[in-house]
C-alpha cells in the first residue's frame, strides 16, 4: 500500500446513532470510500489557501472533493471544481467545520487548515485504505511537519507522553486541522460542539466517538505541512481555553472524574503560567465555564474512561 512521504446555520442534521459502531461502519468497506475535504478560511490568506487546495487536487488514486467555507468572509477566486459555502458571520471554527460537513457527502471527512497542505499525493489513498481496512476506526490524527525542515512540534502529537512524533499509536483525541474522521463516527459523536467557537472542540468530539465504540489513531505516516505558530496568537486563547475545558468536563465526564480533571488543570495552569494577565484571563474563562450553559450533558461510560486510561491518557488530565 503506498503511504505518504515521511515529511508530510447549525450542526449536522443527522441524529447521533446508537448501536455497535463496527456494524454501522462495516458496509462502508464494500465499495471505494469517498473523501470530502473541508477547508475553513477567513479569506485573508489567498495564496496559502490555493496551495492547500492544490495539494488536495494532486491526490492520486482516491475520490476526493473539496469545499471551502468562508467563515464570515468573502472568498478569493478559487480553482474550478471547488465547492464553496459563504457563511454570513464568523461562527467559530467548530461550527464552521460542521457547516462544511453538512454540505458534503463523503464517507470520510478531511479537515485541512487553509495555511496547511499535503506534501504527499498518496495521502488520501493511504487514509481511504486505513478506514476501509478497519470499520472501527473513527478518526485519524495526522503528523504535522515543519515545511522548513525543523523538528516536529511535540504539542501536535495527541499523546500525554509524546515520545517520538514519528511513532504511530492509538490515542484519545485528534488535531482538528490535520485529521480525517469517518462520517458515521462524526454523526455518532454529534458533530463538533459549535458553541465552543475555538479550543477543545476536537477533544469533545473525540470522547464521544470513543464512547460510541470507535477508536482513534495517531498516524505518523499521514503528514500535513504547517508553519510553526504559537496557539497564544489568538486574542481570546486563555479565556476560551479555560471556559471550554470546564464545558468539556461538564458535558462529557462523570462528576467524580470532572472534579479531578478540572482540579488538575487548575494546578497545571498555575505551575505553567507566569504571566499575570494570562492567568487573569484563564480564571475569567474558568468562572465563565461554570456560569454559562455548557450544552447537553451526556457523560461517557466508565468503561470508556477505563479504555482511555489503558491507552495512557485517563480523562483526568
């Protein structure tokens, strides 16, 4: 099987499905899986967006279509064959991606940042082969490589003990802008939580995918190129990071685990951060997470929490 080069309105209408995930997904392997690539943009990086689209169109031996979602922004001129969706306002990253998914019909959804791109033209086939071979695979998280040849950033590896970024493994979350998700798993998880706007939305969906009976892999052979950037570049990073972490726990964890999870993250934040303004913003968000509506509460089962623990990341950190 060819593999990539080693250098890189509302949520979906479908109701979450129940029942054993392998039975729901098995039929997908009977024919070639179709892939839809959703690219979210603010319209302010036309050259980078074109590069991202070109990297999808260069994919070989795979059935891939592309939709570009303008998140409250007009879209630049795009190549023929690209579907477009212009949202009237910036609805945030998760809801923007939800809208893109709702406008596609692929069996597998690729989420690609508008400033990222695929170096290998065999990535889509690699992804399709992975999902076709394993009906319980719910999502793949890709390795993000530095296009300038720098080391892989450890924060992009969704493991508690990162180790070697070029080692694949079973994981409990995935990277939202560098991933592939099976549509039935996306729907079983209820889609991305649109109200989060930014931060931890992938983890919310990942926990629900796991609870639906699927598993998630970090695939070091599936590579996306992306410039090295700091997550703190977002103006509301600290506030939304803290608010959404509280919402994540309130929505998804049994209360004993939620209490430990949030206590751990208060301690971790106090140990990590030395900036007074950053800490004030974080604790403002933490309070907001308790005072505002977190959305529907559907806690994962204790058996799912145990699966996550056995994978090396118990849902308390």
